[in-house]
């Protein structure tokens, strides 16, 4: 057993039997360097270098593959002039 493994023990108990039948399962454990991660909440973390969000369920989401979620809702992206005539948004 070289990589980090997690052993899961499952016990089956039957009414007609006084013994417990145990089954052992081994699975690999993925890991990452927590120093480079930004905590998003208690379950999720973000790695800014790779653009990967590590989900609490063990999945990953590539932010580069997601559509942009920000858009302009007011204005045109330029600041108003100091002489704002009536401040109605016009220049």
C-alpha cells in the first residue's frame, strides 16, 4: 500500500445470526497543498494558480471552463466628469 489509502469497514448484522459479517474496502485519498488554497467556506476551497475549486463532495470545478458571471448593470465603465450637469447620467 504505497499511496495514501483510506480503509472503510462495513459490518452486516442479521437477525438470524449472532455474528457480524465485516467487509473491508480500500480507496485512495486525494490531497492538495492547503498553503496555496483560499477557503471559500467550510466545504470548498479555491486554488488561484490553477483556477480549480475543490468541492466538499470530492469533486473539482475548473473556473476557466465556466461562463463569466459578472456584467455591467449601470453606467458605461467610465467615471463621470467632475462637472456633472444635473447628475442624470448624461455627459
